[in-house]
C-alpha cells in the first residue's frame, strides 16, 4: 500500500514538472464585439470574422486555449471594466485606457465617411450640409465625435447605415474602410456608386487587457504580444483584414 501511494505521488509530481504555470493558466477569455466583418456568428453559431481569426491564430502560435465571447461593443467594454474577460482587440483611445491596459498594436485602420457619386467632401465643413450615419458607441475622431453642427443618425450596425442610405434617409456612411466596404458588398452596392471618401482619422487597433484579468498575467501577455508582432511582420493580420473585403 505505501508503494501504491508513493506511485500516485510520483505521477502527480512528474506531471506538474511538465505543466508550467503559464500553461496551467492559459485558459484565457477574449471578448469580441459583434459587428461584421470583425466579429459575428457563422452558420454553425461559432464566432467568425477578422478578430476571431486573429485570436485563433494567436492560440496556434502560443499554445494557449483562448475562449471567444461574442458580445455587443458596449458589453465588451463592460466585461473589461468588470475584469470578467482577459483581453479584447479593439480601438485604443483615452476612453479605452480608463477600462483596460494596452498590450500591443495589432493593426492600423483608416476611418472615412463617404457618400454617393457627386457629393464633394474636400473639407470637414463640407460635412455640415449632410446627414451622416454613425454606429452607436464608436469613437471615430475627436472633432467629428463632438461637433454639434454635424447631423448624425445613430444606428446599431453598419448594415443599418446602408439600409438608411438606400432609403435616402442619410447621405453619408461612416466607419473604417474595412467595415464599410464589407457591408457595402453585403448591401448589394458597388464601390463605383460612391464618391471620394473624406478621411477622418487613422485608428490603431490594440490588444487590451482588463486591469485585473481573471487568468492572464504578465508572462502570458508578453507571449501574446510576441506572437502578435510576429503575425504583423509576416503579413498574417493584414491578410485577415484584406480577405474580408475581397
């Protein structure tokens, strides 16, 4: 009997040697905002889109098991604020830094507003004469976000902007080039129908962690950052974005 107990002890001890603390704590939870093409449920009700693709690739690169939670944008922010998820990948801003810790740059995206052919947008003041669609809860650019003279129609998602655009209820659609061109295609519209976009801003997409993540620690986020930088240099992340609008 003593030999049997000793055997169990040795098996457990030896197993612990092969499971480093980082691996044992590698069950991470990532929040993804529900907005095509960045995050959505596919036909099998599984998270799909640009951000889930990046996260799954990160899992392959690091060996971490990362659970993806798909939620509305505001809910994702609340999950970070409440330390219920380990990290999310979204725009870095002064607002985001109040609820999360920036880990590493993931991608840079151009933010634009654009209307049909014939609408000339050469200055910010040109926007005042048009009704502009914007997505709820999204910060685009400081002046654009706060300018009281802009006539904005706030909607839930890109698809709602294009529905209103097709009905003539808004003149301009606003968002990242990736988001707009993807949803433009879904709405059955061609880029040639639109004029020259007005560039509002270039936004940085960052991996950002909760202040007190439930599972992640400094070592884990360091490994994730190394993997993200490797993927950026190899063009993997850019490919995910480009594939979404092809």
